[in-house]
């Protein structure tokens, strides 16, 4: 009946019973964060049980078809999700939600709604980022640009969001977002597959040759940055493409009459778009 003492009394009882200090501390930290803005668990056992407790609750209730509906959330699953995200992001843990949820699912002998359960819970939890970033004053379009790629590691998700938020402040951002939107629209209208490689012999205009050269160079330069997860640096590098991209669209007719040339230009645009998709779907930015 004294909810404020949840975990705290467990800590004292454990010490009284001669338990190890780390065990006692984890009993208290299991319930952190208790509310928005509350402190997070500090010890590794505390972090582990805090995550396990919430993930078990989410898995069990989604597994019996009891997710939150509308504004109703009787089991505080939204709060539990935010707790998991905060712990992983703020404690800098390189954990994958899908892996964690799969472990939680495997601990249940029977779950009536087991089919597709990992994906449903993962999507539900990633959606909680939207409210988080709204509270931080980060534009919803930034969240949507990253969510479009559905990265399932919360730490990486946050790194991408921070990078895109920074990118929006750059002078080149609006033009490149518009170019990405244009490229996306062109590619989405094409039937069949688009080639992965660009043939230099089919490049006709100086502007498309310049873009092909720039895309190839950036692709090489960005690989180590992406491997390091330095998404801010990746987008700063890609911002340098603005002049060559603008010139391409000013001077080159993508949908050329010659099928081979047209397909080659589409392949070039696909490569350009994939460079940005290494971080987020920049076309989502207005």
C-alpha cells in the first residue's frame, strides 16, 4: 500500500537478510525510472533487472492480446517502453530491441498471440520515441525520417535522430531534402528493378559525370564514418553534394528517350538516394 517504497524496502530487507550489497541495490533499481524524468539504475545488475522486468511485462501482455488501446493503458506499457528506451540510450547500451524481446518471448511456454509478436512489440516501443522527441523539441519530421528505416537499436536510433536534427540546421538541408523527395518520386514510379551499378560509358552530360564521380567518392569516404556510427559527420559530408545535385537536375533529363541512358541515370539516382538512406529518409523533411 506504500507504493513510494516499492523496491526501497526490498533493498533494506535484502541487506537485513545478509544479501550482497549489489543484490540489494538491484532490488531497488529494478523499478527505476519510476516516472518521467526519474533517475535511472546505475549498477549493471540493476540495469539488467530493470530492463528484464519491463520487457517481460510488455511481452506477456502483448502476448495475450492486451496492448494499450487509444488513451487507455491500464498496465502502463507506454511508461515501461519509455523506461527501456531511456535506460538503453542514456546508459549507452548497444542493444537490439528485437533480440531482447525474442529472449523475453522464449521465456514463455505459451503465448496465444505469439505470431509476429516480436515485430509488434518492437514497433510499439519505437513509436514511443515520437513523444520523447516531441518533449525535447525535436521536429516530428526528424523522427519520421529515421523511423522510416526502422533501426531497432535505440542507441543508434537516437544517434540518427540527433544527426538529422543537426542536418536540418545546415544551409544545404532544404535543397537536399527536396532533391531526395524528387528522386524518391522518380524511382517509385519505375517498374522492375533498377541497376546497382552505373556504367561510365553511358554518362553523356558533364553534370551527370560530375554527380557520378561525387557519389562514388562519397560512398568510399562514408564507409568508415557509418561503421563508427558517426551519422552527424555522414550528413555533413553529404551536404557537400548540394551544388552537384542542383546542377544535375538543372541540366540533365533523367527520363531520356534512350532506354540504356535512362536506366543508367536511374541507377545513379538510386545510388545517391542510398547514400542518404544510410542515415535516414531525408525526403521526409519539409
